[in-house]
C-alpha cells in the first residue's frame, strides 16, 4: 500500500488519535484529536484558538501521534502548520458531528492545522500469523530505514529463521534476508546469530 492508502485508513477508519506535544515545562502532554481530512499534501485536524493545545501547536510546530483500531495502528511524527479557516467548511461538511459541537458561526473560533511533513508506520496484527508493517511518508522528508538487517558476514546457518516468531527470514540465500514488511523488530535473530551478522539500524 502507499502512504495515501495509510492516510485513508487513519482518517476514514481509525479517525481518533492521541497527539503528543510538550507543555511550558517541557513535559509531555497528550490528548485525543480526530483526524478530519487527508490528501496528497498531508492530514488535517483542528482545535479552538483558546485552548492550551492551540498555543503548543503554534509554539512547537511539531507533533507525534498514535492511533489504533481493530489491531491496526498508525503512528506519525512531523511538522505541522496553521492554515487558518482553509478547509474548515469542508471538514464540517464531511464530519457532520462537528456541526452539533460548534453550531452556526461558533465554528469561527476553530483553526485548521496540517501535518505536512512527516514519517511514520502502519502496523497490522489483526492476523497474528501474518503481521504486516508499512512505512508512511508525507511531504518532502526521508524515511530512515530502521529494523534488523543481515550483513555479509552471514554464514547461512539458519538459526535466525528458526527463532523468528513470524518466520519472515529468507534463508534460501546468503546472506539471509529479513522481510521488513513482516518483521516484529523483536531482536531474537540478533541474539542467536553466531556470526554477529544481524545488525539493528
């Protein structure tokens, strides 16, 4: 799936997320915020100008969010910007429950924020025997590849595959190859490798 497919899941299916910022003392603060819209330029949410959350967004320009539903999760971290009332009417048209919370012209107190440059992950454990992982990229940013990888010092013994919970290591070649889209990042392969060929990046 593409990043846009994952954003569709985030907005249309999961919808409610936990967003983290920091308070004036540098301590983490979280709250539940609905993701209202998405497009090829990012994800959109809103808040009222009088809230402390609004001030934190304006000061920090960066968020981290996590969401989960039916054993599928999405996490994102990246830059946000205030786009004012742009897309506000579209958000209210699409998310009709907002019309009851902020009826009539009371919606004018709200402003829209766009998560426009971010990286993240999709993780699906709904089928425990076939866990799926995917990378999400929004905007002009580079996703750093993380996880366990097998280097050229591999001796082809197969011990890594024998302890892998998902059996997602292909030992038909040397060096063996870990399927990143199914890896749990548990590190068992690294623990048992006699050649020290498994490395975490």
